[in-house]
């Protein structure tokens, strides 16, 4: 069965669910931006630190993966981590 979500959304959701204690509370959606899409990631409040990581390194790693996946298909994307 084909997925109706973007591969970029699926990638961020997969990574985020692997990091958190409450994977059922991970919500990822794609929002049209002015120049390129924004991927919005929302997790349980107690999991936000796991997604951001020490000095923001985990968040930066997720952004790097997202950027690499987007550029592979000739696109750009930005990740927003919402609380």
C-alpha cells in the first residue's frame, strides 16, 4: 500500500520515533513555506530533550539527514522542532 506522506516526513518520523520514549506521540507534518517546505516535528514534552540532544547535536543530525534526503530529490527542506 502506498504511503500518502512525503518521504521526508517519513524519514523524520522514523528517526524521531527511534529516539523517544513515547513514539506514539510523535507527530510530523509538512507545511508549505515561502521558498521550500518546512517539516514540523512535535514530540511529548518529556521527550523534547532526546530529540534536541546535548548542545543541539541530535537536532542538527536530524536536520543533516533531512537536508541530504531532500537534496537527493533536488529539493530543500527545513526542520522545525515544536514544543
